C-alpha cells in the first residue's frame, strides 16, 4: 500500500471523508462569521438606541432648563389668566372696603 502523502499526484486529491470534513469546517467558519456579524450589528443597534435615548434626555433637560430660566426672568407685564386677575382684583376690592368700614366706625 502506498502512502497518499508520498505521492505528489494524490496529495492534491481529497477523499470523500476529507471533502465532507472540509465542507463542514467551511460551513462552521461561515456560521461563526455570520454569528459574529449579527452580534456586531446588534451591538451597533444597541449603541445607536442608547445614543438616541441620551440625545432625547439631553433635549428634554435643555427644554426644562430653558423653561425654568424664562420663568425666573423678571417680566414687565403680568402674565396670568384672566380668572386669576379677577380673583385678585376682587380680594383687593374687599380689603379696601374692609379698611374703609374699619376706619368709619
């Protein structure tokens, strides 16, 4: 019996079992590569979602800070609802009437 490794012509040919093993190894390599690519894609998607959440949170914080800054600025006019002005005016009227009544008696 001749050894297949000693014969140069038979060194290039593979047996059916070797071909099957080689194909199985190639399939396994391809499967691992696809799995790695899916994992990388998933990681990129997660990173993108995290960045979007951070941007949304930063925008929300910026809006709140701007609203609070505007609320703390002094205004020239009284910006309050008409009903609130009406209640304050009515209270002021009753205070004036009470003071007048108090000093008249």
